[in-house]
């Protein structure tokens, strides 16, 4: 699920940068889109880790 959400985030942010904001530079689009995708991936991983840790604490 993380990977799919990351890929969708990349594409959506790329389109927003290109169509809505109007950024012409492909490199800037790439950097912004990849940053957003990596950010979403890290946030999802952190949330999963936190939920798993809470589950282990509840069993004790």
C-alpha cells in the first residue's frame, strides 16, 4: 500500500507543479515530486512502526 500511495503522490505532485503552478523546469518538478513521494513513504512507515510499537506495548 505504501508503494502505491508513493507512486500516486509522485504523479499528482508532478501534475500539480506542471499544470497548476506552471513550473517549466523538469528538474525542479522532479525534485519537488520526489521529495513529496519520499515524504509520504517515510510518514507511512513511521505510522506503521508507531502502531506496531503500541500494539506490543498493549500486550505487556
